[in-house]
């Protein structure tokens, strides 16, 4: 009987497939669809995978995948090139540095860490936008995007639970 831990950790399974899914879902939610006069929310779908990749294991491929996701977001949403990669790599680095602290934490604590990481990413984006446009973004809109992103934590948790113990080299 073959288990996930015995098979090892193929990069396409824990990086490639989630990255592709994030790109597809982000593109779908960016379509100008309206229901009852309201558009679809635009959560930062890249945040759950960026958080999960930092928790799962240290890897040189994680930051590269985040860079690709960030550039995809830049081109899709019309942000200056490098805006979203920096906003996503900042919390990725902090969570990666705190990885040993996160080991064995409760689901509530992990969700709090995820929310703080989201605050860090969106706070950096808010500050960079202020510097670039010389005006402040609408706090209500940023708040709604934050809430829509925070409720995505179960997807980060699903990715963490699936691949956290898959690589026996890091046990």
C-alpha cells in the first residue's frame, strides 16, 4: 500500500496544480459578471497557497511559484509589474521564518496567523498603492477584499494537511 509520505513530494502536486487552480479561479472571479447589480468579490486567491507553501516545507520553488502568481495578478488586475509578487513574498518570508513556531498549533491559531499574513500582504499593497497613486485606496473595498480572503483559510488548511508530512526528509 502506497501512502502520500512514501511517494515523496512531487513539485507539480503541491506547487503546480494549486498554482494553476488559483490562476483559473482568479480569472473567473475577475470576469465582469454582475448578479442583482453586484459584481463578484475579488479575494486574493493566491494568499492561501502562499501561506500553505511556507508552512509545508522550505523550498526554492515556493518563492518562484509566488513570483509567477504575483506577476499573473499584476497583468490581470493592471497593477505595476512586481506589485503583487512583493506583496505576496513579504508574508511568505515571515511565515517561513516562523514555520517552527507554527508546528503543532491549533486550527484557530493557524487561522489567526493566516489573517495576520493577509493583513501584511494587503497592508503592503495599500501602502504601495498610496505611494504610486499619491492617493488613498478606499478602505471599505480593501476591508471587503480582506474578509473575502480570510474566509479562504480552509483551502490553505486543506493544502497543509495534504502535504505537510509528505516529504520524509523534513520530519
